[in-house]
């Protein structure tokens, strides 16, 4: 299953059912970025360590049985027209 081709809803359902982890989804996204970004140059900055830290935290929350928000554990990119504090 290509995690990068799932909708947010599909990925969220898999996370909640513990069929996939946020870490796995994040790893899939970074693999895809590394495959294609040399050609398309879509990303100016990658915060890989922070993305994995947050993914692992969501995975721990799910493992504890906590409910997660709709976007929790979903890797995403931000357009560079947005200001990001601390980045």
C-alpha cells in the first residue's frame, strides 16, 4: 500500500485502527520526497527530525488508547508563503 496516495481520511482511519503508524507514514513521505524532489524542487526546507519526533508522539498517544485529532499523525507540507515560528 502506498501511504502517500491515501487521503487524509483513509490514513487517519488506518492510524486509529493501528494498521499503520504515523512513523511509517512519515517515512513513506520522506522516501517519496527524496525520490522526486531533485527534479521538481518543491521543498525549500525539510524538518525531518521534528517530523519523526511528532510522529512518534502521536504513535505513543494511540498506543495508550488516547483519541487523536483528525490531522494528528498525518505528515504534511506547508507552502512557503506561510510564516513558521522557530523554523
